[in-house]
C-alpha cells in the first residue's frame, strides 16, 4: 500500500474507488469477500460496519498521532479499531439480532481487516483529520462496491432473490454452489481480471 496518497478530495476518491481499490487492486480484505457475500443484506450491513470503523479509526488516529509513541503505534491503532468494532457489534446485537447472528464472528473480525489498519498506517498517520476521514469513507466504499457486485450475482444465482425478495421465476433452479465460498473466488477473480484489463488499457492509451 502506497504512502504517497493523493492530497486532494477528488484524487483520494478516484484512487480509493479505482486505481488503488482495496479488493481488486490490492487484494486486501478478501476474507469477508468470500464469507459474507452470499446475501446482499448481510454484505451491505457488513460493509456499512467497515465504512464506519475505517473512517472513525482514520479520524481518531489522525487527531492523536502526535501523542502516540512510535514503538507502540501499531498497538494503539489496533485498540482504536477494536473500540469502533465493538460499537458496531453492540448496535447490530441490539437492533439487528438476526443479521448479527448471520454474520457470526465476521463482525469481530473487522478488527483484523487489513484495509482498516493499512489506511490508518499509510494515510491517517501522515494527514489531517478531514482528509483522513474522507480517505476512510472512500477506501471502505471501494471495498463495499466490489462486495455488493459479488453478492448481487451470488444471491440471484443461489437463491433467485435480491435483498431477500424473490425475483426469479418459479422454474428457476438455484445453483447451490453459488451459496458456497468457492463461488466468491470465481467472481472475485473475474472482477480482478476485468479491473486489471481496463487499467492496462488506460495506461496503454495514456
């Protein structure tokens, strides 16, 4: 992950959504891409949790970075991330118990998401609170976009539904394999291939 992040709002947006997308360009955070993308609802809620955690962790690290001793910087960052993940877990447990149960341990595993730690270390540690907050939102949104694409195809093929509402005709035979993690590998590989191909064409044209 590059430490030379763009310093403009537009540059951060395009970089995190496209040129340095955490999923299909940096191949980070793919555990959740494989585990929770069989249903759009679960994917959406999980992604919102990651967006909240990433933006608030970035914001907090940027504010207190001058107070953190270098030797314990990584430990403090993990504690900050864990604090916000606990908030996400409590809110889901209180207001969305079914979603919380469906996501299982993957809510807690947001703490170990490489995207969050990477942005805190590579961006928030050397930029102001405003840009760090924006970087957290956009980098996690890039993650969210890829997961929603994978979940869209997996749910419609595995269950014939979108967000739990059946849209396929009665004669449609669900593809059981699409409900299993190996199908996410397939879609993730296709997305990485498409993204890299388009980017190579852009570089060649430039």
